[in-house]
């Protein structure tokens, strides 16, 4: 059979689609990335849409099997596919991607993970994820790495194989312990591309005691040996915060010497889109927010 793989909007190689590709290659089928002009020539087309705000122009549920959080949160791979190793060749990706755990300890109302994956639980070892052994870089997709009951064993594996590791979805700095902060500082952490020594955290919500927990976690991680310039915070805006609270968090993080990356809750809302552009493109270094917001919106 001729199999089409349609990745609508993934920012990194799509793990589910790579496992589907592996399944069909092992069945002897021809697998290729989806070509819209050839839509009628495929025997099967598998599509994945990760984000609900992106344009799935060519999606057609009459001709495709479609999954992904941005399409249907309840769709899951069959066990015989989920348990396969990913086929990296369809993305020509030389490194390693996977989950050591699924689920989360918390139930943040803006997040789909608890409903989709349940409570935090261990699923794979680093050895099982690290299959392309010509690379020493592993990108972990764990939503809550230190929520994994086996996190210490996974850190031991990272040391054993002298790996670089990206905690791509961020770590929860509000509840990180001294032991976990020291474990983090002891590994060669990297950003998603692997090109920069940087670890991500998050300051997503505004609430009583949250800032205090952020401050305590920051000092704990810094005392363990992670430099402020090696940290980046995801900052969710437009969820339960006002413009004043959004700016306060951004300004404070900049003042702490860390990077921050603004993530709009509603990317179609003009203010949220503009704030993300102003911060993420480093316009804040030259243009105050009030001048940017009320003057030149930079095309937003």
C-alpha cells in the first residue's frame, strides 16, 4: 500500500506519526510524507493536528485517519503501534524523542494532559528512547518529568550514557526539591534544538502564593548550580491574568536575568498576540510595551 503521513502543525517531529510510519514499513508498505496533489493516490492517509488554532487546510476525515490534541483529545494509537519505536527517517531527524512518563500530578484547568493521560506514571526508560545511538541528544516530551515516580532512575541513565537531555515541556519550579534541583544541575540539559544549554520552567498562573513559590524554586535551582541565563520561563497570558499581571511577570523574570517566552491562551485575541510578539521577538529591549501596544503594533 501507499501510505501518506500528514503532519499538520508539529513544531518537532511528530512521535505518533513516526510510530505509524514504522508500523507500515514493517508491513512492507511504502510510506511518504503527504502530498496534497496526490491525495487520491494513497491507500491510507494518517494526519495529526497538535494545536487547535492552526489551519488544517487539507484535513478531510472522509479520506484520512486523523488524531492529535488539536483535533480529538480522545484518539489514541492502538497498543501494537504505540509500543513501536519511531521511524525517524521520514523527518530525517538524527536524534531521539520520547516520553519517560505520561500524565501529571496537577489538574490545571487550561491543560488537557490530566484528562487525556491521567495521573503521572512511568512509561519508558532512557535506554528504550535512546535508539539512535550515533546521537547523544534526547528530547523528552514529559509534561512533568519530576512527577515521574522513577525520575531518579532516569537521571542515573542520563549520567550512565553521558547524554544531553532536553526537558522540552518545562519543569515545575514551584515544587522542585533540593534533590531534584541538584539532579537537574548535574545533567547536560539543553533547549529543544540542542544548541543551547537552557532549561525551561513555567509561570502560568496568577494566584495567592504562586510568586513566592516561583521565587523559592528559582533560588533553589540557582543554588544547585543552574545560572539564571540558563533558565527560560514559559509565561501563559490570557488565562486568569490581567494585562498588568502579565507585564508584572514578564518584567520580573527579565529582572531576574532569565529568558521568558510568552504563550497566548487565545492566539486570535489581539492583545495576547501582540504581547507575545513584543516579548518573544525581543522588541521589549527597545520599545516599551505602552508605545508598542498603543502605537506601532508591528503588524499584529
